[in-house]
C-alpha cells in the first residue's frame, strides 16, 4: 500500500512469484530467504537463504543463472573449502559492475564469486573464486557467525557485523586469505564486559560513515569509518569517553528508542545522508501497540585541523545522543522489519510483520514510483452519474465503476498465472460441445473394409465381396414361395466343373513304367532316354 499526506491507499498485484521447487539443479529444498541484492544494471538478483548455497537469478526470477557449490562440512578451515558450509546471512553485488558478488555465512567466512561466465564450475555449480577473510574476535578466536555485510560505494572494501559484537572492515584485493582487517571495533553495542551481536551494518553515503544495529539493543550507532581504519585493529572499547567507552571521534552519534526484536531490523538513509530512519518492534500481545518509523537528523561532522584552537581545547567532544524528529505510526499490531530509502525516487519502502509493504512518498519531493498509479485524481460524483450507474445492467463497465472500491483487481496484461479467464458464453459452449476431446465423446463403430488387426465392427475382405454379390442377386427380386433347389439348378445349367476330367478313355495310361522298374534299368539306357 502507498501512504502520503492524503492517506491514499493503492493495492498492487504481484507480477511474478519466484519458486525453485521445479529446479533440477537445486538439491537444497525450500529455505527461508535471508538476504537479497540486485546488480547495478538491475538485470540480476543474488539470493541468500538458510541453506549454504546462494544463487543468482534473472530479473523476473524465472531462471536460475548460477548455482553456488556447497563446501565440505568436515573441513574445519573454511579457506580450504569451495563454498559455504552453513546458512548464508548476507549477499551483495559489486556496486560498479555485475561480474563479482560477495556472500557471508554463519561459518565465519566472506567469499567472492565470479559470475562473468569465466568462473570455475564443478558439477554445473560455481566454485568460490577466493575467500576474502576469516573473521576473528578480539582474542584471535574464530568467529562462528558473520551476520551481515555491506560493500563500499567504490567496491574496494567490505564491512561486516559479527556475533561477537564486532564491526570489521576488510579489503577486497589480494589473492591470499586476509587475516587482519583494515579496521575493527569490538564490543560495538556493549558496555564493559557485556557484548551484543551486531545484526546489521551498512556504509553511509560516500562511505565515510558506518551505521550498525543490534537485535539486543534499542539504538542505531553511527561510526567514523576513516577513524576506524586509522586505528587498525585497536581495542577501542578499552578507551574512556562517550558511551560504552568508545571515543567520540569514532562513535559519532547514537539514535535512541529503537527496540528491535528480530535480526532483520535495519536502518536507511536519505539521499543526502543527513537523515536516518529506522523501525521499531512491538509485542503483538500488548493491546493498542503499533510499529513506528522514526527519523533522526545526523550532526554535521567538521574536519579537525592540525593545530586546534583554544576554544576547541576547552570544549570536550561527546557522542551525540539523538532524539527522533518525526515519528510515524506505520503498522498497527505489527513490527517494522525492513526499511529501504530509494536514493533516486526518494521514496521509503517499509516491510512489516503482518505481510504488508508500505510505500511512503511526498508529492513534491518524490518522483515516479508510487506517484504513477496515484497520479489520477478521483472524479467528483454528481447526481446524474449516480442515477445512470444505479440503472446500469449488472456486469457492465458502468456497474463496476460504481462499486470500484469493492471490485476485484483487474490484471488484463499480467502473466498467465494471474490472468483472469473470460466467462463461458453460449457460442463458446456450443464449440466446446462439438469438440470430442473436451466432451469425451465415445468412439463410433468403424465402417468399411477391415485391413488391420484388433477388435472392431468392420468387415473382412471376403465378407465385403460376398455381401456385395448377394445384394446384386437379391436386388429387385421377390424370392418368397420359390424352391431354392430349382433356383440353384438354374445357375448350374450348361456348366460342369468335373466332367472334363473324365471325358474320353477313362483307362488312360498315365506312365509306361513304374518307378521301381526305372531304377532297375542300367544307367546307360537311362541316359539315352
């Protein structure tokens, strides 16, 4: 549904349902979709599920372009396997091309895949091009879960959030597996010894900032990416200052009052990266609860000079604690799961736990998108039009427009799966009645000469010839009261088939000698004869 200042509501019909149930190469079965990302050209989608094998599909989701191979679960070192061994938690395309994509998994690895057609395949499935990193915690122990990833706008860096509560920046270059990140913050959403998992991270604007969120925390935190890289691998949680011991130059701002009860909770930024919005989660058992969308204005970051003035020395830098500037009630008795702010359309898409997607737009600032179907203004009704609609026959166009709010959604140019068939008329029924296949008409008995084998009602060749001759004889003759023997003798007059054999001398010599006599004669006499 679409929401604006006039509180209009428009329902859109789906044009395609992606289902891999009939895919012969998909041996993973049906899994829940955990992450989704589109290529820079918009022609491909990479889909990550709870299985260990992501896939790349075309724009409509009809065909699977690439299947990714599964790694060996018995190998503890993830860099020696050809694919992921656990559920995929995040996927992303290269922001400037469509030949490279990345994925992270619960096995603690970040992998790069070549989908240009030149990548190595095995059993018709794509093999991992290289392992970007194996994430570790502050103590150097392997991190079991990498919850999310985001790619820098220039495509050279990747930031990930882990279950150990750290935010790590990794380089995408190099053929060997990286063991040390470019920058890291440990215990990003914790205070003291307590750590909370980071479930969402993303680069902000030009990549100078990083936003993070945790499902165990009610805040969204904004970090300085440049400062994080300068203090490569430093333990910032040990330093004092700001909230939870992080330096104010590193932790720029904290957005408060954002409870999250699910791992998919995220945040989105405006096209100019000055405003951040995030949704809240609610307990559906509580009465009169409503999921909200809150907006926060980020403080301006001034670059510090080499020689600070006396005024700046007196003022102590502190992490900004931000309160919402606008709150919108979006989902009654439901939680806000995902928020996306389109940079070109300037519209916000909100996914809620009740299965709806709300689109927020402004008629002056937004462009295209949801404005196209809502551009037509509602005609004012007059008395004459209402009178004509009440007298319109049922099923006509005027009758349907009179009850357009209650009418079904019409999709005349949609796919065959959602296309509505026309009702059967009298002419259609008559044509269907003549079709033997649709009416299942029984096969009539065959006529004529039977030439093949099998059961049937046809005649053999002899029966056909006999029936034709009898019809010629019996035609136009009344044989009632006649003697059949006399009629048969009429056909025998002057005709004899056996007398020729006995004409002349009956005692005819058939042979001069018998066979035994011929055998007793010498061979010389036999040759003369």
